[in-house]
């Protein structure tokens, strides 16, 4: 598909009126707006103006292919279910980052990006009620309802060529799997991966002139979100990760010489609300007075009191403080919070070390080909890191990593809400705009066009 430069919209041309200089004489005369602009440019009545950020230049591409996992497929509100079909529906797929990115190639027009829209859904979370805090400042639990999936879960229709090759639950460690791994959605795996045998074969079979590659998120999140308690979800060794990412990039470029490739790195998932929302102390309200108590957690080294360096996982809110005989879960050494509901201090360090190693591998794979191939890094680690110390404001909208109210993450605290996805897509757009080999100048998405959390 080739997009052509549209007529310049007069309202898109903006001037800097903050210059502390006298108004040029020619501005005192009344001309039709477009003639005035022409006169200003030709006669240089104003100081030099950079229109770079105001002019749309299309991205000319025949086919855009996105390769990734559930974050590419558009999974959201998946809850804390082990069902690999959770959080998948056509509505969520239409808000996938590749689909939103493709829409920026041709604003206002019909996107040629093809997605394997499912029939049915695998179940999802829905917010029923929410109260910010009680009289003691303690936030009550939100009422989040699980909407069961339809019978048979999701099915991917038999389609021709599709462009979104995101497979929910797919890890880079599964790159030679010929049948759906335990956490990968079988409907997507069978429809997108299995015809080419495995992930490696799927990638090598693609022919396109523009690619995005974002893998590794589910290698980290599946392990960390289960409290690093299940060895079978252990992420792939960093050296193997480096070799596999490098191989995938090589396959794309070898099959598609001259293609343009964006490779995204990984944000620090330990900063996501799934890991940050729950405090390391138990809080309750008694007659409008906040009471805090120590939490007892189970670790590989035994039971101990939680410290600020330990991360209590979001699903713990459903069981913490529940009666266990005459005691309350998590409030005594005899009934600690289970290891699967906690990332203890040492596990947090492990996840962060893996994250650094994975991102070094991704950056190395990109840098090694700069100058020889059209390839660019999308630095999501830096981009998400902007919210590490507080909210950011974009298009007059405040965004943060706060659970429910931050407008970035979905109800599960791990995946992105539509507004968060649009915010992330803008970083892909900035990478495209700075990618000289593309010669494109795309407009960023307006975040007010996309919802955060839908409140009842």
C-alpha cells in the first residue's frame, strides 16, 4: 500500500508567537490566510520557522508485519487466570499497538493492516465499582468481575495472509516449539505459527518491506507474575536470548533485503502496577483510623516479615487478610502469603538483571546492523521509565503507572489499556520520524481519542 502526501492543512501550520520581537510590518495588512502565509515565506517577514513537526509525510510501505507475543496481539484485562485464552476479543485486538500504528500511516483512511480477529472471547475482567479511599485514607478493594469466556474459547478464522503475528503467551524460549506451549494460546499458535512449524519458521516465511519485532515481554512477565515460583516458567538464559533475537533479525533481513525494521526493547516490568500497587504492610481502617500491620511472606529462604524491597503481587489483594481458622492470611508466620504472590528482594534483583541483559542483547543486535541495514531501536525501556518518578502529561492528559487511575494499564495491572497503548505507539511513531531511511513524518496519536479504564 502506498500513501500519498495530502494537501497541507492550514490549521496544521503553527507559528511561535512567543518571540520577543516587534510585529513585522507586513503583519499589519489583511490578506486571505493562505496568501499571508505565502507572503511570509517568500518575503521572509518572520524569523525562520521550522514546520517539521507540523507537516505530514506518509510512510510508503507495501506490507507491514508485526511479530510478537500477547502485547502485540492486543491482550488486555486478562486477569490472573492461567487460561491462555484470557483477555482476547476482537475489541481488544483492534486496540493492539500494530493496528494503531498502522492507522497512523494513513490517518482518516482505511487501514490495510490485517489482523486475525477472533470469534468468541476467552474471558476478561470488568470493573463493577471503585471507591478511591475510605475515611482513613485506606483504599477499599475495587469490585472487579470476571466475565467468563464463551464456550469453546476463541477461534482464529482461516484467513489468507495476516499482518499481526502476535501470539498470546508466546515466549522467545518457545521459538522451536511445534505444538502450543503451556502458556501460549493454541488458537493463535495453530493459525499463525504451526503452518510454518515453529516461531523460527514463521518469521523466516514472512515477506514484507516493513517490520516491527517485540519479543521477550512474556518471557519476563510469566515468570515474575507467578512470583518466580515455578521453574518451568524460568526465562531463557540471556546468552540464548541474545542468540535468538539476533537470529530472528537476521532471518527478517535475509528474506527481505532492503526492508525497514523496528526492534523494541523491554520496559522495566517491576514498575508496572501488578508489582507496585500493593504495599508491603497490611492496611485496614478502624473507626476512620488507619492501622498498619506487618506482612509475613514465604520465600525460598523461609518465612519472614516483608520489607519495602519485596513486591507484593496484585492478586494478593483477593486473599490477604482472609480468615484462616482464628487467624488472618498473611498476618502471622504460621499463615504467610504464598511465595507465588510475592517477588522477594532477591527475585526482584534477578528479574532486573535479566531485563538489563535482554535489553543489551536487543540493542547489540540493532547496533551491529546500523549502516548495513535499515534498522532502528524503539527504546520502550527509557520511554516507560519516564513514569518511574511520577506522572507525565501528554495532550493535557495526566498519565501514570497508578493502578486503575493512571490511564495506562488495564485492569490486570500488566497489559495496557487503549490509552496506554496509544501513548506507547507514539514512541514507535517518534522512532519512525527519526528514522531517516523511511523519509516519513507521521502525526502522533491524540490520546483523548482512546480510553483508559472504563469506570462504571
